[in-house]
C-alpha cells in the first residue's frame, strides 16, 4: 500500500531529518520505500534517502509492504508533514544546539617517528608568545597506501567476513565514543552522524557486492565510499555536499580497521605535547583538549590567523607559517619553540633544552607577579578609565577571561558559534549565548561582533562562491546585508540578549556609511517584529570595526553614524600593507608598526575623539605593551585582547599613570 503527501519538514530530508526518518522506518518490519518523481529508494537507508534529495514542499509517496504497513505509512507520513521533524525543537530541546552533521574531514593517520638528524633550528612566524618544550605530537594526514588485489574464489568468504568485522569494529568504536562521559553535544552530533553512515546498508551492501565480485576488502571500501561521496559531492545542496567528507571519513576508518592501523587524533594527545601539523582547522583546534597542548607548530598560518588567535586565547605558545620544513619535524621526538621569536628546535640539545626550561620558569614567575594586576582599574591622569577587555570566541573562554581580570568583552567573535553547527544556529540559541555573556560580565560591556564569515573563515550552512580573493570578497557585513535570513536572527537575538546586560554590537569589514545605515534599517525592522510579538528586548549601542582603509578614510563621517569604533589591526594591517595575513612569505610586511598602519590608527582615533565617541582596539596589536602607550596617547580608551595578555596590559597602562 502507499500514500502520497507534500513534505513539510523544514529544509527537507537532508542530514538529521533524514536519519530520524530512517530510524522511524527501521522500527517497522515492512519493506518501505520512498518515491520521488520516478525514483524510489529504501526508506531504511539514510544515505539513499539523502541522495534522493527530498526538499521541503515536494511531493513524495511512501510505499510499504508487510504486516505493519498501515502503521508504518501512518507514522512516516505524519513525520513528513511535521515541519519540526528532525529538529532540536522536535525533541523539546531548548538551548541545546541542533545536532550538527559530521563536518569531520577525513583525517589520515598520524605519523610520529624517530629523529631526523641534522634538523636543529628553524624559523616561522611568532604567533603566540611564550616558550614550550615537550614531546612532539604530529598531526600529518597521509593517504592510505594500498594496492588493489583480486581475490581467489576460495578467499572471498573469508574476505567478506573480514569486511563485516571491520564495519562492526568501527561501529563499536563510535558507540564507545558516544557513550563517553563529558562529550559535548556538538561532538556527539558529529559522531552520531558518522555512525549512521557506517551502519548504512547502502554502504555495507555496495562494499559487500564488490568483495563478492572478487575485489579485496580495502579496495572495495574505497570504491564504495568514493562512489557515494561523489554522488553527494555532485548534489546542488551545500549540506549534502558536505556529506561527501563524512562518507570519506567513515571509509577511512573502515580501511584502517582492515589494515589493523589506528587513526590517532587530537583527543589522544598526551599532556605537555607540542602539536605539529601542516595545517589545522580553527574548529579542530578549538575542540581539541587544549589544556594538554603545550605548544603549536604549523606549516600554514600567520600571526593573525585563527589558529594563532585560539592559541593566544588559551595562552599556548605557537609558531606558524613554517612552510614545507614543518615536515622535517615529523621525525622529532621532542621539540622546543619560542613563540616570541618564531624559533623552533627539533630534538634540542641539552644546552638548548636548559635555556628553554629556564625561560619557561621566568615566564611562570612573571605570570605570578602579574596576578597582582588582576583587579586593577587602569586610569589616565585625567581619571578616565582605560578598559582592558577580552577577545573571546566561545562561552568556554569566559572563565579564563574573568580569572585574568577582564573588564568586559571588547570582541566576541560569533564565527565559532556558527562553525559549530551545520545548520545556522537558531535565534534562540544565539540569544541565550549572548545573554550568558552579558550576564557574566555585567556591568561591563560585552561587544558582540556580527557574523564575520568569509576570507579565512568559511562555514557550512552558507554557500560561498569560489572567489579569486576571498579577503577582498563577500565577507563580514557585505555577506550579512545580502543575507537578511542570516543577519536578522542574529540582530533579533542581540536585541533580546540586551535585556540581560550591557550588550553592544559592532559590524565587521565596514567600508561605507551605507552599510551602517542599511544595518540600522534592519535593526529597526527587528525591533518592530519583537514588539509585535511581545518579546522582551532592549536597544544596544551600534559600533563598527575600523579595519578597511576605506573606513579609515571616511572615519570622520562614520563617527557621526555610530556609537564607537574598534580598530581591527589584523585586517587593517593586511589591507593597508596589501599583505595577506595568512601568507608566511609576506609576513614581514604584515607589521602593525609600519608607519602607514600607525598613521591609519591615528587618523581613526582622531576622528573618534573629535566626534566624542569611544575608540578602542580589538586587533592583536591591542595587547602589545610596546605599542599600548602610543595607542593611549592617541586617545584609545579600550583595548581588547587575548585573556593571557590582560594583566600585562593593565600593568603597562597603570605604570603610564600620570604620563598620559
Ligand atoms: C581584526 O581584523 O583585527 C580583528 C580583530 O578581526 P579578525 O581577526 O577576527 O578578523
Ligand atoms: Mg578582522
């Protein structure tokens, strides 16, 4: 029997709604198919269902054959007609995030081997200050090495059994991970999505058919996963395209199980290790056990890349941008790094190791002394308070900022909140996140930056065009104004959170006054909507980041439109100097102390002071004690930085005392 309906599930049957549908279907004994146009697939395979690409408002037919066919059709049609099916709201969840789909990229095995004799000192970009020495922990993707082999007929049954065993092993490992205590909801969602794929009959059947046809199990898994991944990659939906990576990641796990190899990951990093990688995603690093990482060394990245920012936020010394020579460290047993100069030593000799230990000891002693400045309120000679605030990327960093003595938040980067979710985070989740921040730091202000995606910070959930120059492209406020469906929920969430504390909002990448005005129109619309819904809300100060040369040039005019400026020296430096902030080859040019950049900062400060609005800084330069006196003299009254720099900055401003 069969019944047709129009699918009302929000966003259609991709990702979580599809896996929920399959789970429901598997609860019935009947054979069940779902039919769209002239295509029908088993309703018990989420891979097949996702590949069918059923969208909201499309017509489908559910066909069932078996003892419980009537009940099955009833339940499945009910599911398809409910817009909330497969969402967190369906579970009655409130603040919990929607389970993200696996966004794990397939990670090849790690390789840590013996010392490469002859590799001693090397130099990269000093990206997060401090010294570190410890055992090397390599995070180097490597392809699975395997040669295809045709099976003899008498080998087929054994190979099929090995294949089943490998699937079972991977499924059990994923179950074990899911059962682990303290697993973050977002990580649980990722692992659960991978497990769904590992259990999917589309994949298991395809691999088994190949083995039964005489192909060895590893080649069969590679063949089956590549085909399914290619199908996902060719779909016209970015969510489904991202499933290709998930399928490859699962295939890799199964191959490793067949080859008897382990795929180590960052979870296994021993305490005190130096993490060495060619590249590491900001999101991978953000959810790694950061407390166990003593230092970070990367082939890619620069001083203001997001890996650097996360390392600094957690006080982890880092040297980035080593380029290809990072591979020379693959064999090192221990590594020493100097995050102030960018020097790296593989297997340091006894004298070098002693020097590092001594430097670490001095650093720790300085940190102890600086603690005395935790509760200091630095002031200028005229009594004006200089706010030393924290740059944060997630709620997990609140504690470190408070411990450091942060006088509020000068920059909350909302990107990580968006990166953590495959769906854009809901307005409710955002409102709750911003309210938590506001409450944590009240009465100090919390400056939330609206979404600054693009450049080096793409996210799944927004389809970014391929751009020749993403840093000069569709990012920050440009993207947000083009996507009110993304921007308005964030603005509404901020208006709602403003009830709970001192929320201020700032716009990234502003280059013209029109962008500010267009944002105000949207804010007014949001206020109107919230009023009509009787939703509690409050207004906020609107400011901008000054990080484009254009904004500097029109700063006097912009200052009449907004409540404050915050100078983003990371981008401002790259745009003034025309030197990509991620490109180690031009790292030398990317220097905030260049007279051109300092002149831009001064022009911005002058415009703000003349207009009587607050001017602060949230780029990495804000934490530099060699520059802080100059910035304060220019008129900056707020400096926002990594929590690890706060006490030193407070000491610096306090000591300036009457001199300013
Ligand atoms: C900046 O550009 O200085 C800044 C603070 O923003 P981000 O580093 O997030 O681009
Ligand atoms: Mg910026």
